[in-house]
C-alpha cells in the first residue's frame, strides 16, 4: 500500500501534535489539576498513536501508546502529576521528535527502540498500580466518553443504510435501469470508518480503488472530491454498477483496514425506503480485529450531531505549495519588474513615446507588478510563531539544568517574515535566549541578594517596523560588565590597553560579536558568554539584517535583531556618484539634505555636519568608492542621511536619480565583494548598479 | 570501451589572442562568447576583475585575462570579446580577451604538459600545457586555476 502521498500530511500533523503536547505539558506542570489540559494532552497523544500506527511506524506507535497510558491514568485521577513524570514525558517527546526527524529525512522511523523511556513510562504506571494490572487492558476500559455497546445496537440497521435515503437524479435512475436490463447488478453501499481513523481520506480512497476494477461507482455521497478533501464524517455511501456478486465487493471493502462496518445490498431504482426485505450485510469482523483502538465505539448519536456540525469546512481552504514553486514565481515577478523598469526608462528617453495613453498604460503596468509582487510576497510570509513556539520548552529545560528560576514572556508571535528568513532565524534566536538564560540572568541567590524578583524574566518581542521586522530578546539580569569585556579582550590580545581606554561602552560591547570571544568565567555546556555571538551576527547579516545590543549594568541586556521583510525586491533610492549609478535601500534612509559646504565642520579630523542639533558624521562616497578626487568642490553637498539603530551618517553623493523598485541579484561567484555592497540590480536600460549597504557605513 | 578512451584523447579549444600570444580554453567550459558591453566597475575587488555585466538578466563578473596573466592593459577594440565560461562550480564568469580566433582540435600528442616547480605563485599555474597546432603554439588555460584565488 502506497502511503507516501500522506507522509507529508503525517509529518506536518505530527509536528503540530508534538508542539501542542509540549505546550500543554508545560501548562500541566504549572497547573497539574487543569482537567482541560490533561484532556488535550490525552487527545494529542492518542491522535499521534493512531497516525503512527496508520503509517506503519511501529516503534513510534509503541512509545506513544505507553505515553497515552500514563496520561490516561492521570486523567482518571489515578495518578498525580509529579516533576518526575513531567521529566519522563519530556524525554518521551524528545524521542518522538527524534523519530519524526528520521521520518522526515528517510521516510523511515529508524531503529532506535527507546527501551529506556518505555521502561521509565511503565515504571511510572506500575509504581502507581502494584496489583500488576496490565496498563494496556486499562486504557480500553477507562474511556469515559465510550458509550456502552448497546447504544449502538439500538440504532437499527435501517438507519445505518444511509444510501437508501440518498436522492437519485433521473439520469442516475436511467443508468441503473439500463444496467439492470443488461444483466448487471446495482448495489447500494454505506461504509463506516472507525472514528479513531486519522487518515479518513486515505481509507476512503482505498475503498474506491478496490471497487474500481470490479465495477463503476455512479454516485457517491459526499462527492468523490469532498471525500478526497476529507470533507466527510465517518461514513460515506455510493451506488455501484457491477457484474460481480455482492459478496465479492463486500469483501474488497471490508479488507481495507480501519473500516468499521459495510452495509451493501442490491438496489433497484424504484426502491423506496420501505423496502427492507433485502438482506443487509453487516460487517463486524474488521471492527473486532481492531480492538486495540479504544475509542472506536462512539455512539451513532454523537456521530450524527457531529455530522451536522461538520457539514461546512471549518478551516480556510488552503493548498500546500512547494517552496521551490514559490521561488520560481518570485523570480518571474522579478523579471517582470525588470522588464517594466525597462519600459519606464524607454518612455522617458524617447520623445515619440510621450503620448498620454502610453504613459497611462505604463503606470497601469507598474501598479499591477507592484501588487503582484506584494501578493507573492504575502504567500511566502510565515508567522514567526512556527520558530519561537519551541522556546518555552527550551527555557523550562534550561531553568532545570541551570538551577535558576526564570520565565519566558513572548509577544508578537504573529509577526510575519519571509519563509527563507524564518528557516534561518531559529538558531540565532535560540542562541541569544540561551545566552540570556545562562549569562544574562544571575543565579537565584544573587537575585535575592540584590533585591530583584526571584524569578528571572526573559522577553522575546517581535514587531513590524516599516519594511523591517524587529525581534528583541531581553533579560532583566546583571547586564554586560563593560570593564570585564575590555579586560578579557586585552588578555586575549584582541585590543591593546590604549584602545580599551578610548573605547566607548558601545564599542566594547561590540567586541562580544568578534569571533571566538568569550568572557565566560565558567564555560558551561549551554553556552560560553559571547561564544557564538559572532555566528549569530554573521547569520543575521547574511539575511540582510543587523543586530545591536543595549545593556545597562545591573538592569539587564537587550539584543535587538532587525530583519528585512523581504529579501528579493526592495525600494531603493538611485543616486549618481561621478558617472556611476548606485542604489541605496530606502529603509535605511532618514532624509535627504542640501548642505552648503561651509556648514561642514571638522571634529577630530573627521567631517561632520550639524543637522537640527544632531552632529552627524559625513561619509564621502566618492572616496570610499575609489573615485579620482574631483577638481573643485561644488557649493552645496547632496547628503543622504542614513541610520542604523540610533546612529546616523550622511552619505555625500553627486546627483539624485529617484526612487525605484529594484530586484536584488547576487554578484556572482569568484569575485570579491566588499561588505559595503549587499548585491547588485539591473536597471531599466540594462545597466548594472551596485547596492550600497548603508549599515556598513554608519 | 576503446571508443571512449579515444574521445578522451581529443579536446577542442577556443583560441583567444592576448597581444601576440594565443591561449586555448577547453570548449567544455565555454558557455557563450559575447561582444564587449558596458562593464560596471566594482570598487575594492581584486584588481584583475573589471566589474560585472548583465547577461540576459544575470549578473556575471568579468575578469581581464591580461591583468590575470600580468600583461599590460590594452584598449578595447572592435575585436574585443568576453568569453563566458562555466567552471565546475556552475556559476558563470566572463573572461575579457583581445580577440577570439577559432576552434581547434588537439589530440594528446599535440599537448605538452607544463610542470610546476615554482609552485602556485607562478603565472604558469594558469596554464596546464602547451598545444601545438599547425606551426603555432597555444597556451592551454587551466580554468579551475584562474578562478581558485
């Protein structure tokens, strides 16, 4: 049986379930008496088991089975939540994540049996129950929502043969009559799938596939499309035209696993609801063989009510799309924008094209391409929740390991970022959180001594800020001791003592981002202070963002990460320096200023301007870009004021060309690119212009 | 299998001129040959890189073969060409040459391997061998050598 097409769904759903288990167990740890949480955990564990079983991942199934047993006992109040149990449960979840990782990689769960964890789980169960009752036996009888069998039996077979009540259109009636005349059989079928079945659509699909060679399905309710999309409850009905005998079809259907019951009988188009003489075949053998699924016996009443409630699809309709396809689409949009820019510049150059209509059409095209770009971008946006939701668990583990009390407060998880950024941002964030937990926060004793709340607080706050997304990781710990950082840097030979004297606090803190810099007095296995911050920085810069640190001694440290919303297409200001064109990303520009040369002052031999009370250093782009010095200075300087965090700088340019939407392209391999360039773009006339990363000049 | 070995012995080279000297580039690496076009200077890069060009929407760095081989710069003429090569890393690179002459076929006997004693620093590192074609000599360019630094 080929289940590969369901593998992706399985992986996604397993991830969701594991995440929700992690979240809920954390809640349970805080509030062990919360019945809702325990129920939620039980449901998630149960679904996991069912899914793993369906997909044939036996080891995973076994582990979740034992996990489920433990939760079942907790739910029934036969066991209370202790820190030991929580620890074991987390171990178990980690092992399950291990299985999932294997499955994701090779579609196989691997060979790790995790005997130890299973053993621990069973110890927990046995410790609570000395009488030696097998835990498996228990789960089957301890289902509170499990209605007695009689309730089911009370519902007559008649009601279960739902096909009898199906509306039949005229053409369908005719088809049936014709088939009967030709000596074929018409069967009405209603199939019930077990309520525990996770991949209903897969089961239904197998039923249809089994019938296909035997006959023709002329009608199904719900429609085949709805069944494929899983928009049905636990039963579906259909009419089949077939030459084969009834028993054969029934056998094929009931051979599909997780099918609870099959009702099949010969059907004549004139048949009314009153005709009950026909033999109804009840298929129970399958149901019997599936006793290990304890939840299967939901009453029909419940089924009916849920059936009505579930008529309309609850979730938004969505399609899973391969990220590569989106990349292709994005590339096409980029090409389109380049072509549009070409048209715009052609219309500016050639006089004969200057008719109003032509310009109108170009403006129209411009609007469409911009909207198209935005829509494609939006499709690629993912809330950062998918990255940060594993952090509460991590902080909990760290708290135990470091023996410090701490809590993580996250806000703005719904902030969206481009998928490519999301994939890369997890590790740097994790690193910063670990740093905050390990080195930012003082030990609980120290905190009490200085009169801070005993429980340390780590905050993760994300928000959108114009074309950027800002993520702040802060702690209310001791802050960075600048003198210690300097001393360590001197000791390592990174800086000299004279340099240390001259350094501002900010510059000293930036030392933390230098490769292999650590001020850790005691390097733990979680992180040495500063170790890896260089990796964090380079990773974030690789994504076109930057990272900044604010620290107040005694009050705490904040890491501020700024990331661009999109990677591929940006708004930029096109400028001219001598005869070359350059692009400056708009998001780093504050203002444009016209400064008389006489206003330029020298401070410590560096050119600065005083702009409305702020002293801003000037950067002569022509010098930095290795141009020949100009023979005479113009009277006025055109200065682009750019910012990085709260620092500003003024870039001196020769000419403004204007604002333009540009597509960032890599500069190709082999060639060395100074870090002041973040890429290049193709202009409307086909020329290439380099993009100046203003952040590196501030 | 004899046929395969036979093919291995024969290689085709694009012959380019720098001044009076002829250089051969294994045709397997050559993607395209284009006329001189506007090259955008890239400040602060290696001196032998002239800059980047736009080739059908892709940005490609262009290297001056003259500078790479320590020859004097020469004015761009009508014959100047950019040979677009695709080394094994699969990213394109342009090589600016004075002129592209022809395609020649050389067998293994026509090629004399160059051995290096002075190590990598020698400009000879960029040449894998000398090919004899009719009564001229062709220096065969080591494509992976010129991109490796």
